[in-house]
C-alpha cells in the first residue's frame, strides 16, 4: 500500500526510479555511525516513554487512552506471536523489512526528496518526519515517532542515500520482532 504508489509516483514525476529516490552504495563507516545512532536514539526514546508513563493522566482522558493502548498491545501480541522459525522469518520480513523499504521510499525518498528541492534539507527532514509520525496513527507514541522520522530524515538528507535510512528503519523495527 505504500511501496507501489510511491514507486509509481516517482516514475510518473521523473521518468525513472532509482536516481530520484537516491539509492547509492552504503559507506561502511556511515552505516556504523547510523546504526550506533539508532541504538542510542532507541535508548533515549525508551527513557522518554517511561517518563511519559509516569505522568498522571486525568480520569476522563485515561478512559479514552486506555482502550487504545490495550488495542495496540493486543494487536502487537497477535502480530508478533510465532510458533516456528519459518513464522519468525515471515513476521520479521513483514514487520521489519517491508516497512523499512516501503516507508523510506515514500517518506525519505519521494516526500523528503521533493521537499528538499523547495525548502532545503533540514526543513524537509522536519516536514517528512512529521508526516511519518502522524502516518502511524498512534497518539500514544506520536512524539517518539516524530523524533524517529526526523532522525531518519537527517540521515537521508546529508548522505543523499536512502539505503542508510532503510538500514536505520530496519534496525529500529527488527527488535520488536525478536
């Protein structure tokens, strides 16, 4: 639902796909820095989420948020429960690999790539990160998603390489499956 429209729009707009989406070989040193940065960001955001959980919420808001939280937890439990190594690999591909490729092609490749031509790298990373965070439709983790979207945008912009952002997203998503 994300990948094919993004590829089609890129092809219609530019007549080609790989060059506008900024597919380039990955420099191993850049990849190492990105992976270390993602691991550090995950720790910071986990701490943020713990602090957020400690903030008292008014009862009226709690009645709204609790069913959403329970629904999201139940959905993840169903999605991530596996009974064999084959199921594990399938879930890993569906939850980590497919979203990493699809989301980065759409948000960092198409959206941010086009915005960079109009408003520059930093601003385009902020806008694309905002769209990315809101796209997930999860008010309980909106702030971390916005920060992750911004971080991935800041990876893609100066490197001019979407594969670094794909690697970052894969590393961010894969631990949920494991």
